C-alpha cells in the first residue's frame, strides 16, 4: 500500500506516522503542503497531528488553503481514503470533508495523556479489525479537541453510523477529557472513506511505549 503523509509548517507527527506505516511494511511518501499534486497510485492520504501554521486564527484554519489541499479534496471526493489525526481531523472539519467543528477543550488546558476509547461502529475500513464495544488505550495530545455539532447534525451522524469512537474509562463508562459532544472521539463521512480522530494511533504501535492498540487501526487500510 502507498501512503502519502502531508507536511505543513508546524506539523510534528509526520515522522511518527511515517515510522508507524513503514513498521507495518507500507511505502510512505512525505508530501510538502506547497505541492499541487499527490503522488500517483496513492492508496491513503494522512493529514498528521501538530500545529499547522502555528494554529493561528484557529486550528487548521490556514492549512485548508494550502495548494495540496485541492488535490486532497479531489482524492477524497473520488472515494480515496483520507485519515486526519488530531490537527488533521481539524483540517477535515475546516475543509468540510467532515461535519462539525472543533472548540477549545472545556478546561481550556492542553491535554496530553493516554485515554481509553470504545469502539462504537466497526462497519468501516478504519476499525474493521475491532469488535463493537472493545476498549482501546491510545494517547491524546491537544488543546482544541472539543468536537461540536448541532442537534440535527448529531442525529444524522448516528443515523448513518458515522460515530466510530467515544472517550471512556477502562470499564467503558463515559470519561470525556475535552468536552466533546456525546464524548465523541472519532467520526467518518457518509461514504466511509474519510476518517477523523483526535487520539494518536501512530503513537500506540509498540507495547513497550504504553500501547499497541493503534496497530490494528492503521492496519485497517492495508489491502
């Protein structure tokens, strides 16, 4: 599988993401934000975590205007798989490839810790290797991870099985670290080819470092 990881000024997780997918035996290309075209024959585009353009204005508000984003949008609209992690999730919201918006954490502090997640829906490529209800342990690191969508939009997300992960404790009880509506940690689009999440699966690929639960997430895209 060929993976393109897009790099912006302020991105800080591109090497982690590249390492994770190469560890899984995949071919990874770093694509600079000023490029206008993605490499040919790409199977997956990853928008990694970090602080693109310093998060000026608001998170990802400037990144959506980068030249490469036109091709990312075309790739997604043609059915290509796109994964947005943390700042990448914020980009997908800004570009309207995913519904909703991101606000400051409810405690207005940056959060960096391991966080339990529960699989809500596995009828999708990203989480197909998990069981519904399964509890994962994956790091989070963000200051603006408070996902919001209005009541009509929230009902639509559930109606289309677009809510994929929720923040919970180790027993599966709601444990919301940032104030996200309904404790939502991960969503996808209606066509289930664009995925956004605040947790960092690329940082959970080795048990020695705390968790390997991210491995099966990333493997979901591998053909």
